[in-house]
């Protein structure tokens, strides 16, 4: 009986230590993600991380379920959306969109590099925001974007988009976006 109690206590101790290590590992991973995501002012294309795109959304590290590149007829806006949810159909509307958006108002987002290095730099005809359902940010931001290839179906590139908010929101990494003509 004493041996069973001893083994039970040792097992409980090992499980407890393992759980503590897991919490410490999770905390270290989040800190590393923030460092690797590189949230900071004064960025360049060389600062874009080389891992699959992810972000810090409302203080949590997230993976995106849907990324699209929209070309708006009429206004000629080009938009890249990084969404936390998938629409019911490709290029479909997402009600209460939650995610990040980069917009070039009245112009194309072309292959190559585009940088708004500092939060205070003039974005010209670009806008960026993140949305959580109905709540839309109106914060300063910076961005380094490199569109590596694009065709009628897919846009491939890398991005580092940082917002100057309390939770240090960002989206960064390599992405592949579905092209949608609206």
C-alpha cells in the first residue's frame, strides 16, 4: 500500500512539473513570437520573417484561415485580407470580419517591394487596419511588403504589418493569397 501511495505521489509530481514546463514553454513561445514578429517602428523588407504568416490579434498569436487579394472594379482599389475565418465560398463575403487588411486606394499593389517604414511616415494612398467584428482600428501603422509573384489566381509574398496599439498587434511572414475580382 505504501509503495502505491509513493508511486501515486511521484506520478502526481511529474505531471505537475510537466504542466508547469508547458506553461513556461507557452510563455517563452509567445515572447519569441513577439520578437520574431519584430513589432517595432522603423522596419524594412529585410525585417520580414521567413516563416508562414501569423499574427498577434488582441494579444494572442493567431494563424489565418483565409487570405485573399481583392481587385475592386470601379474604385480600382487593391486589398489584401488576412482573416481569422473562412468564407462559405471562395472570394465570398465574411460577415463580422476579424483580421487584418492592407488597402491601396485607387491603385494596384504590384509585384515588388513597398515600404512604409515608420509609424509616422505618410502612407500616401495606402490604409491598414484590423477588425474584430464591428470594431475597426484607427491606429498608426507601418508595413514592409514584398510581392514575389502574382497571376490571375494567386499572389505570393511576404509582409510585416505592425500597429501602434497597446497589444502590439501585427501580421508577419510568408503568405499565399487567393485572387478575387470584385
